[in-house]
C-alpha cells in the first residue's frame, strides 16, 4: 500500500513539473512575440492604448517570469511575477470591453496562481521539516 502511494506521489510531481514547463514555454513564446514586434502584438497594444515601450516591458517580464518558473528554487517567484502581470492583463482587457480576452488572461492567471500556491505549500512544508530536524 505504501509503495503505491509513493508511485502516485511521484507521478503527481512529474505531471506538476510538466505543467510548469508548458506554462513557461507559453510565456517564453509570448514574450518573444512581444519583443520581436509581431503585428498581432503591436496591434493589440495599440488597440489597448499602450505605447510600444509597454509591449517591450511586458515581453521582458514574461520572459523573466518564465525562466524563473522553470527553475525549481525560483518557481514561486516566477509564478508570483506572472500572477501580477496576468492580473493586469485581465483588468486591462476587461476595462477595454474585451470579455473573451479577459477570460483567456484569467485562465493563465489561475494557472500561475495555482503554481505559486502549490510551490509555496511545498516550500513551507520543507522549511517546517528542516526546522523540526534542527531542534
């Protein structure tokens, strides 16, 4: 019985890191598109009323967050950074009257918030365990 639980826990961890990797790849791809100035990204930022420098800033934050998320010790920080960014995206799209786009950004907000929450919980348990060993 114990062995089965161990295998399940291992697969949950593997699937979690696959989800983190896929999320990182999405944000890397999106960040590169913004930095490269692809026409859909340029049009989107102009339609939302943002200057070109904002597109570059968002692209850099997306790339930084994606790289941080891919590094196990920094996943919490990357997910937190991307959470703030995606909250801004949801609010921007919603205030512009783009309901569908706000929902899409909201989905990514949920993904990065769940990632941050899970990583925070894992790190908290690890710290508690380490503190218990020291005493």
